[in-house]
C-alpha cells in the first residue's frame, strides 16, 4: 500500500484561542492518540488538501515531526460545511508488528446482468471492518457484480480477502443485492391469483 508523508509541527497551546489563530494562518490543529501520551500538532492546510483529496480510515500516513516519524491513520476529521475547510484532525498512531482494527471501503465493479433485466442494484454494505497488521492493510475491497442476476446477492462470506486480513463483519451480512422493481412482485402475485 502506498504511504503518504505529511510534515507536522508540535504545538504547545491547545485552547480555542490558539486553535483559531492557527486556522487563520492556514494550519489545521490536530492530535495524535495511540500507545503514548496524546501529541498535539498542527498540519499545513494546503499540503493536507493537496495530498489527501479523499481520506479514509485505512490510509497510512507518515507524519514527519522534525527527525521523528510516526505512522498514523486518520480516525476523525471535523469539517466546517459552510467554508468547506478542515477544522481539526484526530490521528491514531499504529505500532509496527501489532494488529489494528479499521474499516476498508467496498468498491463495486461491472454492470450487473440483473440491472440490464430491469432489477435495482442495492449496495447494502459500504465498508468492511477488518483486523490486520499495518503491512497487510488493503486499500479497498473490489467486488465484481457483472454476473449478479435478479434476486441474487453477494455476502461477506463471498468476498475475496487477502491473506493476513481478518474480517470482523458477520459472514451472512449482505454486501450487494439485485432486487426486482416494486411493481413486478405485485404483478406476479396478481397473475398467480387469476390462474
């Protein structure tokens, strides 16, 4: 998995006033949690938005703090929906050789047969909860739905998961299903009653 690097600066003051001042200087206040004391840092807003168009829980980021390097995952981002800016970031430090729990996005690929026949594709599960070593962390789970017919579904147990990755969702959980349009079921029942 590709790792991205981000330069950060440690901050000594973490009240509202200094945080507001940081934001006005084009910085994002952030904190790193994990197996040590919380570390308060600031991130350059322009660098963050340039490098991370989309941030998910499974993106390993290498934080450069002087000569110190921390491998982290983004656990939470607070955004201002009015100004479309990031207000605060919570990072979680990962330990090499220790398993971590996180979520992996599920990406559907292909044009299902059932949709071509008039069915509706319902994407029921958007991400998988997994446990694995940081080195085994997949970027995403790709599910080919090309052969999925009307009334058929794909469950967690049907997914191809790489070795070293333990899925924490129940195996019977539905990932995607092709359902018949609502009117279709009613018409079929009416035809049966007439016969």
